[in-house]
C-alpha cells in the first residue's frame, strides 16, 4: 500500500494527471455530411509586393499552388505605391512606380513592376485579390514626406495614406490599370480576379475621412467597371469588427454602397460584390511564456457575420476575411516582441488548425457564403533565419505552419460529423478562450475515394504539458479495407525549426544543412502507411498527441 501511495505522489509531483491518461475519444461519422469542404483557406497575402519575384518568393508561390487542385488567391499591399527614396523594399513597404505626372500634371503609367508581380501569379494558375492602393506620390494631397520609416522607428502614416488631389485622375488610373490587365492577360482571365479598394481605411492606412474613403471607392469602382463591367469588386477590408468603431465603419460603408449617393456617378448606390473585413487574435508574453488569444479573432468573425446578416439584401453575398491571423503585425519579429515567438513553432500550426475549424463552424451557424480567409503570411527577404516574422517560410525553407495548409489541401468533398469528449466549440472559445482544458478536436471530410481527418491538441498557453492519448473511432465506412496514411506536425515531424535548433541555429548554413532543413520543412508521415480492415463499416486508430501537435489521417480505398 505504501508503494502505491508513493507512486501516486511521484506522478502528481511530475505533473501527470490520471484523468489526462484516459484516451480522448474522437468520433467521425462518414455517413453524416454537414456541409461542403469549402476551400476558403487557399488565400494568402503580404505587405511587400517586391518579394513576389525574388527567388524565394517564386519558390513559395509555387508551393502554395501545389497545395491542392483548388484556386489560390494572393493579396498584396502597395501595388500602386511610388518608389520613394529607398533603393529597395523594406518591412511593411514596397512599390511599383506605376503612376507619375510630368511638369504639367499629365499622368503617365509604367506597369513593368506590377506586371512582374501579377505574372508570377498568373503563370502559376493563381489569381490576384487585386488591391487598388496605395496613393502614388504624384497624386497624393500630401506627398512629403511620402515614404515611411517604420522599420527605423519612424512614422508609418505618411503621404502614401492620403486621398488623391484629383479623383478623376484616380478613376483614370484604375481604368488604365484594368484596361492594361485585359490587354496583357485577356478578359477571360481578368474577370476571374477579385478587386478591392485600399486596406483598413478605418485606421491610419487611410488619412482621409469616412466620406473621402467612400468617394475613393466610388471613383475606383467607376474606373474598373468602365474597363471591365464583368469584373468583381468589394470591400472595405476594415479592421477587427469586435471593436465598435470598426464595426460601425463596416456597416456605414455597406449602407453607402446600398443606399448612398455615388460620388462618381451621382446615382444611388455603388457596386459591392463581396464583403471584406479582417479578423485578428491578440497574443501576450506573460510569466515567461506566450499566451495566445483565439477568442478575440473568432469574435471578429462572429461580429462581421452578424453585420452581413443584418442586411437582408446581402443574403448569399460572398464574404472574404481579408486578413485572418493570430495577431496583426506580420513584419514584427520575435526580437521586436517575444510574444511573436509562437510563429516558428508547432503552436502556430495547432492554432491555425483549431481556429480555421471554428471558422467553418461559424460559417455554418450564420449561414454566410464565406469565399476566402487570407492568411497574411508570406516570406521576408534579407532577414535572419527564423527571425520570428509571421511567414510561411524562411530563406526558402518551409515553416511548420505551411504543413497545415498542405493538410487542408488534401481535404475535399463534404465535411462530415465529428464529436470529441475533449473538444471545444466556437462559442466556448469566444466566451473563455482555451485557458482551461486543452482543445483536442478534429475536422473531417469525405471525398469520392478518401476520408481525411485533421486532429489537433491546442492550448492558448505555450507551456509544457502531458501528451494525450487519442482513440479515433470512424464509422460509416463503405469498404472492408482502407489504406491509412498518418501525417504529423509536432516537435519531431514536419518541423524545420526544431531541425535548425538541433544543428546549432546557424545563420550561415552549408549546402548539406540547407537540404536537411528543406526536407524537414515538408509534411512527413508519422507512421508507415498501412492497410486496415474495417468491421461493420468501422475502424479504430489509437495514437498519442502532444500539446500543439496536429495529426492528419487519410483513408483511401
């Protein structure tokens, strides 16, 4: 008896809870579809457009295209920004020099850099979510200072954020850009793109009034539609709707488009063909570790869906979460603030899996037509290895989070019913975050000849915790035998960051080390593929899942 008590005390002191050792039961019913496996995850974006045509940028675009057969959309800032004084792009800064005026104020256009960016998308079969912005220097009402110095600690909201000095010239700029795009890529291609006007006009990205933004939008739409009546445009890509100011800006803009006087035409209303808004989490660094906050990001999504549903005229209108991320500063490195350290690790992966699954849940609950959720994460040039930026790759090596999108890329057909005795709902997370029990849950889909299940073990707190045993019970299978592939993202698998640490955190890597890191960045099998017999249409799989790990089970027949 004394030995039993001693072992019990030892286990308690080591942090092991007996209740946690019971397997988490996850059930998947292949016979119960709950909705389409919409591919809203296949949208990506970034601030610095000039990285697009660098070698690592092109490499990453190719990988994003290869995620799945579905269309990938790409959104980038600064497509109309002038060069300024610097020789190259900087954090949160890029340029195309598309518009200039001569001494007499006559506009002339140079699409060379814009074309090199859009070419990189179109050549890969990708589509731009074309952001009409920011203000060219020669068109800005406040052209000096024009280029910001944010990376050096200076003011970011400089001349590129201001209204045009001539709205007719602004309209003509959009018309000429659209016309050029049709001439270069063909109307059939251009009509498949998505267009928008500006970014986050409710904060410093727009140094004009609300009325001036509506005017900017109206004139841009008029220019676009004159060149391409069939083209699709929307907005306003405002910030987090959980904030009352942003929510009101979004709804006032919708009211303007539906019922307001069009500044460009004098008529009532302006084309609004999709609704765009942003949703961001809010991590902290507390007591020596990172604490995420998925609650507020999901609250943004919920509030925006409520806003859209408050307008009966907008029923079934496409909705795009123009930036959908764990926080709001992709260009802020871990050195700038330690709370950004989650981005290199598997924590970013499990957060992405868990949060996207809850966005599917909210989409169903509010019955919205969610077309896209843009992960504002690409790659950064001329930076240290694993500097802690919010990116998908570093120096051309994929980070763990990119493998979550590879998992989504294998899911198709219908989403099917999932239950978990340790899983949280979107409502749970909005109310309390993931601060108590771990969220151990799954999302599943069934295609013509496959069934895919993504399972995660997520918690907002980045602290050491026990591995959880999982018992996955799948029913409703129609075949007697299935081939099982089990993939994993954790500290050991599909994790270039852990490999980089293991080889000594080099900032100068050898060719052999680069190949090792590149291989470690790919999605890896957790176990060897195996054929498994089913019994009465059921199959059971058992495995352990560490905190912040994500498993992906693919059954094929």
